[in-house]
């Protein structure tokens, strides 16, 4: 055999060392690269045979994976276009020389459009992460000569004539490294059948050509996002979702993406029928995978799908997304932003269609994922209105869900905005809040917001609504009132008239509860409750902060006492005479107000004892 020795270009050994040890963060990548190169070769052969029918052969295009643990070898073979001796030198002997780029340039003259994956001559050298030596046996389509390329990645390689290939194509054989002195450098797990199966399933499952391993096709080849929507049945969508996610339940809906223009990409996204068990415990969880022309690149593509859409599952397949040579790091941020906006816009549009066309199904979605989606109102002001347009709320007027647009249509003409109350984690508890009384008394409908993010939304001073939209008004704020200007003036006169009678009770309350209260005020707006707490951070928000290890500063609140309530009237009289029962009564009123805010009294045992004493007093014991 005619063997000739060559050297890589200057400093190639150092470049190889850098690529092997630095470029790729995951050794499994080598098999993805080899399969991608094989897929490219099959694509190229198909294009060439379309242009020249004389090159067509009666053969089935296939990628074969062979494992020989005894010889410590792993081989990837294809019957694609193959390479000539000069192409071996140009594409493999010159690192970072892209055969695919040159092929695409040549293909332009034939007006043939074809999506090709790799940069052969770059990803190829990832094999040296796991192999001590690599052999490439190849025969070019339309020729009879076969050549073998051999290298150990140390700076030189050999090419020789070879006669053991009966058809065109390429076989890459890796001699897997086994280093017992340094376990971290050992790659013997790549001689394990199930390791190889797992890598192929993860990275190359949707390659369009069959991948044979142990004489069976092990990739699904079902990249259904590449097919026209009218050619895909609902059963196929469901089957693909289960294959992709391993979720035994059917998806709630699917979203097909086919973006063309300044950037081209396709995708297929799904909304699960229910939230995964760890979705709220693990904010980093996600399920949108990035593919480049059917080749898996990464899970949880956060640059495309923000955290508040982390319930979305599916794939995005890009034709023009620029990566570095390892295909692991995104480079062009403007293109990513375009894809991100396009994908989000499509998701919002499809969810809005679901809301308009299938309310019952949308409610199921909202119950599962609404509290996560609403995080985007605070995190992503660009798309906040899109989220608010489809957000659902409960109100004081009905147990049915409502949108903001539907609420606005029912607003009274004199309303200053959309009245909202957040704070409790259950609807029934929030409905019991004394803060509602001035508004429900006048027939105003109030949105009841029970999710943790709701209070952040209401208190986020950065959030700016469009000029045409009604403002969300937090009725827990001192700045929001149900009173008209005339009513406010009248109530101020009423409070002024009783200030002197109220002063002894106020003084006693500040004496007994001074560490917890900023002030004590008489109220004429409460209707049925004797007391109400206002001001400061809500008790629910305090609890949330503590749960994430952020202890809030001590909050002092304002205690409002309903001067029209029989209990408060009696306490005003008792306080004038400095009655000994007043302190315990005030403590009990404060603790009751705390409970209505969604928290427990500081001293539950003392609270229970005071309640027991009151019950005994009422029973005449």
C-alpha cells in the first residue's frame, strides 16, 4: 500500500490540544459530530445524484454504528458522498477547513436548496477527547479509489491507498482510550452499548437518515415540526409529545412555529395538561430544546424561552443560528432576540386564540400555569400587556373567571380604575378581608388575587400600563378609596367630631400595642368588621420572603377601628374610664385583624386564653 505521511498546519498540535481539552464541555459531543457529518455526506450524495442520474446507485442510504469492545473500537459508517485523497488533506488535514461550506458554495450554481448540518474538519476532531487513534476509510461517489486517513492527534497523519470499501461513503473508526492511571481521562464507557444508545437518542434522534445499531434502526427520524401542519394528525402530535417528554398524559395544546424572514427557524411547542411536580420548586426547570437542522444542541434553551414560560415543552430547530465551533455557545445576540420575540409572540397569540375559542380548556391551562405566566408581568415589561390580555381573575361579584377586558366592560362610570386586592392564598379567606367592605358596600367589583406574584404586580411602581388601559388599583393602599370627594369631606367631618372621644382608646392601643403599630385611626368606611390593619408589607409577602431566607424588616401598621361598630363604641366608653378589660380587648382585636390578613398571632396561646376568657364572660361564668 502507498502510505504517505503529512503534518498538520503550524501549531496544529497545540490547536488540537486546545480543542480536545477546552472547546467541548461534554465528551458525548463527539458522537453527535460524527453522525452529523455522516448525515451531511448522505445529503450531499442525494444532491449529486439529483444533478447527475449516472451517479445514482440502487442502495439504501444509512448510517451504521458498530461497537467492538474486544478491539476497543467504535465505528460510524455512511454510504454518502465520500472523499477523494485531496479532500482528505483539505478537510481533515487542515483543521477548521469547512468542507460543508465549500460544498454549499458549489451547490448554489445548481439552485439546489439543502440544509446541511456540520462543519466537517472541526467537529471531527472532537474524537480525540475519547480516542487515542482514529482511522477514516473513504471512497468518493463516482470513483473507484479508496483511501485511509490515520492520526493520533499529535500533529501528523498518514494517508494510504486502501481496497476494502465496495461502495462510496466513509467509515470513521475510533480506538477508544482506556487510561487506568487517570480515570478522568478514561473513555471506556463509550464501549458500552447502552451508553451509545443513550447518546444517539439524545442528540441524533431526529436525523432524517436511519441510524443502524445492532442491526436495528434506533432513531425515530420523526422531526414532525419540519412537515406541513396539514400533513400531521393529532395522534402524531400526541405521540411525538410523549416521545419527547416521556409524559404519559396527552398535551393540552401544541403550537407550530414556522418563522421566515430576517431569521428562519421552525419549532413545535407543547403545553402540558398539568404542571410537573417540581415546576414550582425548581425555577430552573424547562423543556424547550435547541436543534440545528435536526441535531440536538442543548436542553432548556433559556435565551429563547424566558423563565415565566418554563412550563412550555418542545423543540426549536434553527437553520441560521450561529454557534461557535463546538455548537454549544450562542454567538449572535441580535438574531437570538428576533427568534425570542417571534416565539413569544406566537405563544401569546395561540393562547389568546384558545381563550377566545375554548374557554373551558383555557381555564384548565390557567389553573395549571397561570401563576407562573404572571411572573412575566413583572419580569418582562415588553410583553406584560400580552400576558394581562389573557390573564384570568376571580372577583367579588362571581365565582366565574374574568379577564380584565370583561371586568372593564362592567365597571361603573365613576370608577377610578380596576380595583384589586391581593394577599391571601385562598379565595374564601380573601373574600373575608375587611378592606373589601367600603367597595362592596357601594357595589364595586374587586379583583381577588391570591397568587404570590400578584402583590408584586400591584406594588411594582416600575410597571406602566398603556395609556388606553385602566390602572390596577390596590385597595389595600391608603391612596385608593371608594369615596367620592363629597363623601371624603363628609367622613372627615365625622371623624373630626369624634376625635376627642376616640383619643383615650387610641392612647391605650398605642400603649398596649406600640411595638406593632405606627398609628391608630378611627374609621367610618368599614361596615361590618370592628377592626382592620393597613400599611406596611402584607403578612403574606413577609411569609414569602422568610421562606426564601430574606427576613423582612419589622413592619409597623395602622390599626383602623370602626367607630360605628358596637364593640368599638363600647371600648370607647370603657377607655374613658380606664377599664382594665380594654388592653385584652385591644390585643384580641389586633390578633383577629392579623388572622384576617392571613397570618397567625405572635402568641397563639395568649390569644386562645383571651378568647376563653371572653367566652366565659359571655356565658356568665
